[in-house]
C-alpha cells in the first residue's frame, strides 16, 4: 500500500505494545500512519501523560489537501475528520473501508497529554460526577 500523502510504500510498525501489539502502516518519508477499522478507537483509550506536550502537526493548509484512500480501489476520497482527543488534529477517514490516515505527528498528538491538561480533565470529571 502507498502513502496517500507522498506515495512512498507503507511499512508495518507496532504503535502500542500494551494493546496486543497494535500495528499500523507507517510512511518512512512523511511519518504518517494508516490505521485499520477501529484501531484508532483502541489507541484513543490509552493516554500518555508527559510533563510537557510538544506537538508537531502539519499546518492547516497541508491538512486541508484532499487525499485518496490507499486501501480502496478504485480510489475513493478520504473525508476530513476532527479528532475528539485533540481539536487541532484533522484526520482523513475512508467512509468505505473505515480506515484512517494520520499525518506525521498527529498520532503522537492524540495520544499524548500534558500533566496540566490531564489535571484539568480530572477536575472536570470530578465536578460532573
């Protein structure tokens, strides 16, 4: 399968050992990831808390470029989806095969959270409960 961003060959990588060695396909050139159906939901269940959260996500002008699904043939356009975990992450999803493309840095952005953001979430949870 080829990267929808730069057409390099995607290679399998383990993105989370704690989730039964959950794999994705990674682009060695642009560092994007292709996740199969429901894998993104599984990944979003695990949050990694860091003292400082550093994001390296593409600017909106790059995220807005239309992409074709690397899985489906004939090629289908991916639709833009906003991450529930991080509103600045604009993912690309296929309505047919349910796969999701994350540009370089977006996987890390939706998995990592700063200590401050984690504390805010904990307070919100306690106030609601």
